[in-house]
């Protein structure tokens, strides 16, 4: 059995925190159902599948939208809308490119404002 270190547990907690933030963000925008279908349902992906994919993806292979953090997990979550293996091919799904660019920036700001480390301090 794998030895669970504190960083492993914190990583799982951070992933769950960011997933909940994503759901909250999308609900606030009125886009939860659409993106749930595009990111999870259509690809038959569960949140844990996404967490594993993020953990196995090299940070250097994605465009980092959330640069002002030391957390690799947060950097990867900041790229949820722009890195195809984490998300979906929105450029070919009829979604407006300018809208997605704005949504991505708003998501990074939301993630930054409500990040895991700030919530631990409360």
C-alpha cells in the first residue's frame, strides 16, 4: 500500500477545493450544465479522472494562465479552459473564441481570489 504523505493528502484536498470552485464559478455564470456536459459527461470523465490527468501532465506542456502561484495544481486548474486534455475542444464546439478568452481570464481571477491557501488561513 502506498504511503500517504501530507503532500498527497493536501493535493487531493486542493483538487477537490478547485473542483468545487469551478462548479461554483460556472453556476454563477449560468454555464454549469453546458460545461459539465463538455468537460465530464461527453467524455465520460469523473472528477478523479481529471485530477489524475492533471497530476500526470507535465507543467511545461501547458500554457500557464495562473502564473502568480507556487502550486502546480492551481496552475493546472487555471488552464482548465485552455488545455484540451483537461477540458474540451471549445474552438470546434461552436463556443465564441472571445467569450472563452474572457471566461478563462475570469476563471483565473476567481481561482486566485478563492484559492486553497487563502481558505486554509480563515
